[in-house]
C-alpha cells in the first residue's frame, strides 16, 4: 500500500485527475484542477466549489465558537469562487451530527452561516443532515458565476508575469498557535482565564473568522485587470504557488522581504520562536488571493496598498525558489499531506 505522505497533496490530486474520465457533456468546461469546476451558463460561466470540514481535523470546538465556524465554512467555498475571478450566488450546506449537539448548538452554527451569506450576498438554498459517529462534519458547496471573458484559471500564467498577493500572510497560523496554547493552559487548570490580549485580536480573528476576498474581485474588475492565473491561499503560500506553477508549467522566484506580514504576526512569531516567513509559506487558512499579471497590467496595481508584488514567474518549471535579501535561493517545498490539526 502507498502511504499518502509519499504522494503529497499535489500528487494525490493529479492521480485522481488522471483517472477521471473525460467529461461527457459539452457544458462542462473544466473539472478537477482548479479552485472550482467551470460549466457553461448562458452568457457567463458557472462555477461550483465544494469544501468539507471535519471536527478534530479542521477545527477544535474547545476554542472555536459554532457561530464563527458557520461563517468560516461559508468563507471556504466563497474564497474558491473568488479565486476563479467570480462572485458567489447560492450555496448548500450538509452537516453530520453526533447526539451530543443540542438544537441550540445547531441554531448557533446556522446563525454564523446566515451572517456569512448576508456578508457575501449569497442565498442558502438547501442541504442535507445526517448522523455522525465522529463529531461534527460540515460540507459546503457554492455556486457562482463569472463573465466568460474574465474567467481566471491556475494553468494560464506565463513566464515574466508578476506574482502578487492580497492582504497579509501568516496571521491565521499564529492565531492558531495562540488558541492552542490557551487550550493547553485551560486543560491544565480549568479555572484559568484565557490570556488573549487586545493586540492579539487580529490574529485570533484571522483564524476563527477569516474573510474571502470577493472585494478584490470587484476591485480588479474596476481597475480593468484580469489576472493571468489565480488561486486562493488556503494551504499556505508555498503549496498554492507550487499548484499554480505546476499547472502553468512555469518556475518562480519570490523574495522573502516582499512577503506581506502584519506587525502582530511578527510579534507573535517572535514569541513562539517561529519564522514569520515560515508561517506565511506553510501556515495556511489566510484566504487571501495569490495571482499573476503581466508586467504591463501590474502598472495599474503598483500603488494599491492591499496588493503586494512578491516575485515573478520564470520559464524553468524545475526552479521554484525563495530568494533572501542576501541573494541566497532556497527551493520551495509544500508541507504535503496533513491529516491532523496542527
């Protein structure tokens, strides 16, 4: 038997893709390989994404409020639609429940789901419920759309394109470290109160209730910029950059000094003795957008404070590297398959 760790996430997805039959319907434009499936929908393209969250793997109810969890579950799917340069329209939610959850807990979960639907202008149109022996399971499918001339894939980047990210990176991972630390303190002494100071609020918020960057979809359209490729940053910058380069057949050079990291992330990283660049590369769950644009289009983005150029694509697909200020270059590696919460 082959261990999943030897295959890695990219290898597993490619294995499944290669074994999947060619679509039988002409309406299916693109299936496995992007943040969302693409199909013909009148004058637009329809987009369909799905995400699953499993208790003990993706969330810990010791410190994750159910309302926040509901909001975050919607964010997962909406972020996939944004990564295709589209906007969400409808969603369905499936939940698996164990008998330990009272009705009021489910009310709280759906309060968060409804809040996210209002924030992203999405209609909750259905779903399914079932029993679960392993805690809470949530599966969200989001339907969106995008004009055909604005659709953005992962596989269409070109050498010399500028690599950009929105927002800042690594905050969600450091927020997780803070919450895990407080959990251990609580388990040792249940009478202890959480020590989450106001200056750490941003990090905790980024972990518990991140926001999908649909705002940047609108902004890019207003600026008349169509990315040459795009992907959302759910599994860390390194993993997403490897996905994009692998599918586009390019290499990349990114510069560590250009990776945007918030001041709170820097302080917390120092406290936990973690490199902030490592947190940005491998932490995940930031739900920012990683995209590429040709150099001419980047001129329209150069003064945008919410977008940072971190490097450029090259023609050599074997070289995907992180360059330091001293000029040293280190190959970028993804974390690979992860089956447990950090």
